[in-house]
C-alpha cells in the first residue's frame, strides 16, 4: 500500500504545474492541502532564481544568481551552479510548515503535504532533511512531492525516497504530462484512505 506520491522527471517538464493541478483537484474534493512549491523567478525574460511559495501564497527566496544575490562577505555560501541558495529564507518559510504537520492528524482526517522539491538547493538544509524524514514516517499526512531524476552524484535523501516501499513514483515526460493528472489524483486519494 502506498502512503506517499512523488513525481520525477527532467527539469522544466512540468512537475510543479502538475502538482498545482493535483492540489486544485484535491482541494475541490474537500481534501486539506499544505506545503510549498518552488517557482522560478524571471527578470527581463531570463531566469534569475527560485522562490519558495507556500500553498497559502507566502513567498520567500530560495536562490538567486550571484550578481542578483550580491555577495555577503564572511558567510559560507551554498551554491548550485550559478545560483546562491538563501538558506535562512528557505528555512524560515518551509520548516514551520513541517512543524504544523507532524502529529496534526485531527480526528483522523489526513492532509496532503506538498514538498516541491527535494532537490540539491533544499538539501543544503539539515533541518529540512530531518523534517522530510519525520514527515515520511508520520501518519498524519500523505506527501505529494517532487524529486529530480538521477544525474551525477546521487542525493542520499532523494534515493531514500525513491526506494521506499510506501512511495509511488510517477515519471513525468512531455508525452504523458497532459494525461497523467487523473492517475496521480486517484493515487493520492488512495493513499489518504490507507490505514495509518
């Protein structure tokens, strides 16, 4: 029996868009949804970074291109390619969402918790890694998340998620992204029914 659902696929294939559509479908069927998405930030047509956006619409920086971020002397920088990760901003927004989840099964109705994504930038945060592991083990919610496709050095937490027996992984491609939505919604709904 699956308890959590994750989407994987190449960058830009539409994982976040699909997660947002699944959320809309779940909310309209009365399911409680919390968590966060990662959205790209564009300026003058070019991508300058990523923001973390909560389901309720709060927004904070996840990363910016170095010339946009400005260097902060004396602080160890976490970088992914040309992006500088803003760990304090990410943690301030994302971590409280996890704290609300663990042990929050009110009267047995489980919620869906969005984690988009468990990627290189987010994995600089040890607190985030701990929070994801706790939430995977928690019985209070079903996670709908995204993970990158394996590329280069494996990311420990990503591989852990991918190999869990209680996780169903959907691989999103340009070919299937427009007709995979119902399958994902149905699987999440099954997960919510499964006994805690």
